[in-house]
């Protein structure tokens, strides 16, 4: 990765140390240069504090007459698969009113992921983008990731010839894919994530989601019953240690949480598996061998279940919104960043924090 460190005068007394995670010369003419990845290497954040979460889906009209009116042929909604994923055309996220946003929150919870095509969202400016996200929950600031300059709530998605950070970290693996639920180690982990791509490669760079509701439902009743009584540990430590090893600044100290393995969604009441290969390390109360065997079974189940997954191809103007409580997802980094024909893939993620996970029979998340 070629990076430069610039010291920018923030105020007359404080200095902001900013590392650019891209090469300025490559992107001189780029329309979204202001969204390229940087690292603020000075601002340290305290631990996130508990907050009361109000799921917008709870007050939504289940029929969704405002979001998906039956008498408006302009608004086209279609299921991408029977199990997971809905695609919407003919609506602008940037113009939704509150009733529509409430119904959208419920739709995302029900369908796992909702794909909006032909959006102007990438051009409405950072303030409007953040305001839209905040409707669904407080915005998460990633503890280690690159972000958009002056906007730590905009987590950066960029792989290019001048930034191979993510590729390099996975160089020793057979595949770069890895299913996860965003920062699930947080005590109140994310509900809805909003991913906007600013540049889309002509082919490749899809994203895939797996339905954790379906993954749970497929399990046999004895295994479901076993898992419903258990919690698993989700850890932010390996991510922070990896970042530190690579010379990156850790802006919030890493934490762990013990979340119920079967989570009940507050708005739909549906049960979903809440473990993922990205951040779940062990099942609490089991021996190491039992925990490893059971997690291996579940991770394989999630990763191989093509019949409860959806893979989405990005288009110019696509925005994806998913519910981390009922899905796992993975980037598919199959394009060659050194081949200009394979193009540039760049975007930003707005991640909204959600409820303290609740499982079956009142089992809740705990932490030290
Ligand atoms: O780049 C992608 O397709 C997804 C990356 C990701 O995991 C995220 O934005 O949370
Ligand atoms: Fe993610």
C-alpha cells in the first residue's frame, strides 16, 4: 500500500495527523476523490455507552402502503430469491418520509437485505447521508477502519492498486470471502447497515448475503433447542491486533461480548442464528473441542447454504441496506485491482447501532 502522511492544521493549537490510504495522483480526476480512504490517527474514542434502542420497524405498517403503494406502477419491488433479498426500483432513498423509512426498516428485517437501484444517494452529500442513517440508530464509528476525511461515521470500502490492505491480509487463505455480521463484538451491535458504492467495476465485486433466519430454521429441533440456551463470545481483539500489527491506529479499545446464539428480532419476532465466522470465537460453557466442532458445523452451514443466500451485482447508483441481526454477508473480491479494465470499486458504509441482543426465554447478551 502506498500511503502518505500529511499533517494538517486543524486548529491553531491542535494538529490532526491524517494518513491517506490511497495515491492522490491516480485519482486526480476522480469525481468522488473526497470519499477516498484516510485514517485520522489522532482522535481516540471512549467505550460505547449503553443506549435505549428504538427499532423503527416496530411502528411500521406491515402492509407497507407508503413504501410500496400498490397503485403506483413506478415503484417496482421484486424478490431476488424466495428466501432472502428484495430489489426496489422507482424510489429515491434520499426522498423517503418517516412512514416510508419505518416500513423500510421492517422490510429489511423481513427480507434480510434490500437493494435500491438508480439512486442519487451518493450525490446528496455527507450530511444528508449521515442524517438518513441516523434515522435507524446511532452511527457506529469503526474502531480501526479507514474512513472518509472528516467523517469517521463513513467507513471506507476501497481496494485498488494503491491500497491492497484487505487483499494482503487474506493472502494466506484459499478464498478472500468471509461471512460476517458487521462488528458483532459490540455490546449493542449494528442493526441496519447502508452500503453505497461510488464506483462499480464492470464485472465482479459482488456482495453476498446469507439468511441467518433460514439457517436457524434448517437446523433439527434438538440442535435448535441446544443453541437456544447458549451464548457465544464475539471478539474485537483479533481485528484490533491485526490493525496494530499493520501499523494502523486503534481509535477505540477492543471489546468482547457474549451474545445469545439464537437471537430474536425485536420487530419481527423471528429467530435467527447470531454467530459468524468473522467475529465469533467460542461457545460459552462448552469445552474447547465441543465449541470448535459446533462452530465449525454452523460456519460451514452458513457458508455453503446457497439455497438461503443471495449474490448481488452492483450497478451505478446501487445502495444496499441489510439487517445484521438476521443476515451474514461477504464481499466477493474477485477483480484484479492491477488491471485498469477491471475498474475501480469504491464506496462507503454507514452502520447503525441496534438493540442489546435478546434470545429465547429472555436470554440476553452479557459482557464483563
Ligand atoms: O464490499 C462489500 O461488498 C462488503 C464489505 C462489507 O463487509 C461491509 O461493507 O460491511
Ligand atoms: Fe461487512
